[in-house]
């Protein structure tokens, strides 16, 4: 016997002045947590289907200045000054310190968990600018929580979606209807109940154990998670557009966010909290302040976008980014003024002057010079036609490598190239990372650091892309092969001491120790079979008497049943193996223990059993 061990919403015109008065009363008397008996008796109603992440409520439509931002002198990094006042460099490029840190931390966290998304922090900054004016110019405390609640208009169905209260006033202080809340303007139902599997998009970005939509670290991480949902790659324009439209399904919203995103990518600098630039509007006093980070003159859904009141644009057919308003169009440099959605005239906010006369034609604005920076290849070409391979746990014999070329096929030096591993593998670059960026050398070659295979075997593909997607991405195949079975060509005892025992007794504990070697070197992990055999030199078979083992895995009732063949024994890292304890029955004599390996190595050990002494 052998033993072996979202969402669209219908919108129309709304009075933000009325919303502001209602909100002021609510935030003063019904702050989050002060819900009262009425809330306890009410049952929250689910939001209507296809509601965007911010409820489709109003947003800032100010566009960035036409000229690119210039980082202030003394910046430690290009486009990123440290601790500069708002008046230095380009004012609109100044981001409040804590808000900027939140965006960068969120992007870094998501890059570690979902490198294929390639979320740029500047996209979070673009959405934060449009949704709340960067948390109202950075009006946050040291932990990133807004000093005053940033609340959107009441979603009561008049100009916006109708969403009756879903959070009992916990986040928005409103016991009748929901409002978008926080620097990234989540509606309570999406923060708590609108995410995948009903879990909500809420996140803990500052590690304090709470998910607070009023905290810019939490809100930025939640927004990043939403933008990356569904396996999106935000360097792909279609995925980028879809993510932004999912936040607020408006073509104007898409164009505005993309404009700020491009503006911030051209350079930013840090300013102290509370000194960020708030949106400036031409129509001062036209609409009231809704206390939601969207001050007077804010866009009203259904106006100024070409959308019909009460009807959202058809999903899936947004205008191409850049159509309509170009970044900074119709603004003096540095102002970032908003198009007045309520002014009659052309869709770009210009139109007949009072009395019906046309305004003078604007002076032509000089085209800004393209920003200087690293070279941008037009194509990436794999180096080598053979896929990479490695044994599980070992380094790949060749590093992933591509060549960057321009439109004429010439090498491009100094171009950043990113190598990204899929989730289907546990192979890793140095530092246990799944994505690395390297620059091409003077020959246009980009060589990734040494790649080490994990324990997971099988094929996978490495994605290689150029920064800013100036060239189509390419893939490099790789395969992790199983470790070969350990081999041994010789077995030997580690001691020449005679093995003896008295019938009915047991041999000494760990009496038999052997060493396996292969070509003179210790053989680790070698499987060994131990069998008590008969003394027939021509045809040894398992013995039915004499020394035996016990099976530790056997049920208690049969635990002491003799076992004369053991499998699953394995040598350690030094090639050593100590056999389990050997027992004897009542038969004296000389018996044989035969040890074998799959490679044909054999060792026979003599076991002498003496008859018990007579009394």
C-alpha cells in the first residue's frame, strides 16, 4: 500500500437664485447629520436611470487663456513651481497646494492599481476647475476638507434631474432632494449607491478611514476611479471623451474640460491654499450664488450649448474635441471669462450689440508657438521577431525593446516610451512595478529594465506606447514557462552507521538520511520513493513483513496500519532527505529499503532486525 503525502438626464432652465436661497436655509439649519424626525420616517428614493456622476447640474464654462502658462522663476520643475504666489507666472496656471497634491496622489494611486488606464492628474484638475473652481480657489483645511460645503443646485426636476433625497441629508444637508456635493461634485447616490455592484464610487484618498465627498483627496480618488472604469485607456481619445461625457453628458462640458486639461498639461505651478483663481463672469449679478462653487453667471443646463431645453445630447455622438469653442476663444489672455449662456446672439457668446449693430471684428490673435519638449515619434517598431520567454521565477533572457522613428523612418532620440504589463501576469519590472517609462537613446532604441517572471505560467503581451500617443502602440509577446522538474543521478546515505533495531521496536528517529546529487551538485526538490522490498535481486517487490512506515495522513482508526511504500518525499534545498520513523514487526532478519527517483537513481539500504532477548 502506498502513502502519498450611467447616465443621461433631462434638463431645462432653472433659477439658481432660488436654489441659492433654499440652499442657504438648508445648510444653516439642516447640516449633514442634523436630519430630524422627518428624515427618520422617510425612505430614500433611488435616482432616475442614466443620471451622470454630478447629476448633470450646472458647471463653470470659463475657458482657459489663449496663451500657454509660463511657470514662475525659481520653479523646481518645469511647469511646477513650489509655493509661488498666485500673481507669479500665469495666474490661471496656479493650483492650490493641497488640491494639486490631491490630484497627483489620486493619479499615482490609480496608476499603481490600474496602470492600463494611464490617468493624468491634469485631467482631474480640468474636471475640478469646471466643477468647483478647484474647490473655490483651494478653500480647504490642512486635511483637504472644504472649509464650507460646496453644494450644487437642488435636483428637484426644475431645470435639472429630479432626485428625491437618497442620503437623508448626510452629505448635502437637504432632506427633500439631492444636490451634487464636494470639490468634484458627486451626487450622493453615486457616492454611496451608484458604482459597480451597488458599492458606490466613494473612496478614501487620504487614508483616514473615511470616504468623504467634501474632502478633495477622497473626491479626487473617487473621480479617478470613475474615469478609469470599464477598462478605459485615457490616452485613447475615444475612451477619454466617453469618460468625461459620463461625468456630465454635455458636448460643451466635454469641450470645456478638454480645454482646461490641455491648458494644465502645458504647465502649472503651486500657489498657497485659498489663493487660487476663481472663475470671472461677464454677467455679474445675473444669477445668484448657489454656494456650490458656481458663482453668478454660471451656465444653466439647456442654454448656450445648442441643446434643446429639457433634452440632453444623444449619447455616443459628441462633437469632436476642439470643435465649437477652441481653448481660450473669444477671451483676452489671462482672463478666462465665461460665455454668457443667457445673452442672445451667436453660440460663441458674441452677437449684436445693443441696438442691433454688429460688434467690430476681433483682432487676429497670433498663433502660440508649439511648446518645446521631448521628441515625438511617429512610429514604434519592435526589435526582434521572437517573443520573450523565461522560466517561472527567473529573469527574461532579453529585455523588451522598441525603436522610435519619425515619419521618414529615422530614429528619434530622447522620446519617452512606456512599457506596461497586463493584469494577467505576475511578472514585474524592478521595484515590483507593472509599468515603466524610459527614453530612447541616440539610436532611437527604448529598452525596458530587466523583467522577472513570477510563478504564474503562460503567455501575455507587453503594451508599449509613446507619450501623448504620438505613435500607435505596439505589443511584445512574452511567455513564462514552468520550472523543469529537478533531476538526480545519484542517491547516497550521509552516514555509514549500521542500521539495527529489535523486533517489535523502532529504529532511531531519522535513522535514514540521504543526499541527492546531479552531476556532482546537490539536487533540490527531487521526488523520492521509499519502498520496503524483498531480497530477490532479480525482481524485488514490496515486502509484506519486516520494517514499515506509518501514514501520518491516515484516519485515526488505520493510523498504525503498516505502510511499506512512501511517495511524495522531496529533497530540501541542500539535496537532503530524512526518512520518517521506521517501525518493525515481530519478524527478525535483514531487510531491504529501496529508494528511487524518476530519473533512475537507486539506493538500497540494509535494515537489520534482531530477535528480542529471552528472559
